C-alpha cells in the first residue's frame, strides 16, 4: 500500500511540474495576449490589433514589426499576425510606486543589425525611487540591460516623466518629472522637471544650452510626450496641476514656468504654452506629428486629440477607448494604445489594446 501511494505521489509531482512549465511558457510569450483582426473598419472606428496588454507605455515600429513596452517589464512584438511577449532583464528591480516601472522604450538607429534599444525605468535606490536611462540588447527571446547612460533622475510616488525620443540631430531627448517637488523644476543643477538632451552614448553634447549639463529646457512639471514637426521644431506635452495641462513648443535653454506659472499666467523670462486645458484635465502623454497636426494621447481626458499648428485649434479624434497612453505614426497608419490597466482606469476583460487608424481617414 505504501509503495502504491509513493508511486501516485511521484506521478502527481511530475505532472505538476509539467503543467507549471507549460504555464510559464504561455505566460512569457502570450499571457492572454490576443490578436483581434476585425478586417476593414469604418473610418470613425479604430481597428484593434492586439488585446490583453498589461499597462502598455510606448510604441515603436521597425520593418513592419510593432513593439509595445509594458510598465510591468516586458516588450510585446507583433508581426504578420503573430504576437509574443518577451521579458526585459534589468539590473535593478522595477519600482512598484504608482506610475513607475518600465516607461520609455526606443529602438536604436540600425536596430536591425545591432539589436540595441534604450529604456527609461524606475527602481528603488536606498529605499527611494529614482529613474535611469539604459541601453538594452535584444537576443531572441529577451531584452537585457547593458549600460547605464544616466542614473539618479529624481523620482517619487508620482511624476516620473519617462518619454525618450531621438531627434533629427541624432541626439536622445528625455522628459523627466518633478517628483512632486516643484522647486527642483527651476533648479538647473537638478535632473528633475526637465527635458534632457544627450548623445546616444550617454555623454553631454557640446552644443547643449548649459555648459556640462544634460538640461535642454526646464520648468516642467510632468512632461510625457515629445515630437518634432517637419521644420525640426520640438513639442512636448505636460501634465498641469488641477487642469491646465499643456502643449509646449520647446526651445533650448528656455524656462517653461513650473511651479511659478502655468496656463495663462505670465512671468518675465518664462514661456507660455501653445495651448492648455484650462479647468479641464487631459493628462496628456505620448504625442506624434503628421501633416500639420500634433496628435496627443490623453489619459484623464480619455481621448486621442489633434492640435492644428496653423489654426491653433484642438479636437478629439477618438473618445470611446478609455485612457490613452501613447501614439505612433508611420507612413500609412496612426497607432495608439489604451492604458486602462494602469491602476486608474476601468478595464474590461480584453484591456489593454493596440489600435490603428489609416492616415487617409484623418482629416
């Protein structure tokens, strides 16, 4: 009897191990990710490409492969109807503070050959959340942190910034938040509440506006979007306080006012926004430029917005997909991601999603 019981226990043990291995494999590559192809859609309805994303933050594309970073520490790839989730192996454990985690994600120029990318993430240093910018190396199945370009960027419970983009000048631009300490946004010696500019190897460009400093512009509260128009002008979206979210035209060395001014307020030596939300709240995040318009993803406003640079008017393009975190435009489509699973939305069973809209449908 004891021998039979031992055999049964051994069988159950091995069965359990097999089941666990299969679950881990499914979790790492899919974790309920699904592709929803609805075919041709009406011009006013975005097409759903992926569902089941976990707090997505950034969109990238190369050679018709889409990459979506997830705040929880993964990169999702989507190509030719196939989807896989791959882990990002970081040297520090991701912070679990609200709004923190794996934020900005970027593919390096020449990624097809080098497999290199960039990331901006939050971790705990001596019990205090801080942000760092790192290089990533892609090897089939995973991403690995290789080098730290810049560390100890101020962080806290909120206001991490986190967007990273490469400009026409082949420099890396980075948005950083004020970590809920408004005074550091006006402090040129602090990395918080700024837009930073660096060479792709992490060094300081010789032509930055302040000597031996990464600071490109300052006086920011929580900027989360960067884009350039065809003339090379830089724009940034920024979270305001109790409304008054902003879209700014960024120029080197300029002061954008926080916490001294915001919205319609004015002060000598400080820049006013192109447009702001007034008493409403957009909570703008990622932005992208196309054909004279800046498209703005809006979290609290739960919309994809379009700002016309010439007419200076704003309108909503999409309003029924909940919180929207990032927007990306290639030559054919506008892509955007919902962000209802970030702890502040009301997700359904298939959230979050990656959508696309043909540019030909955008008027």
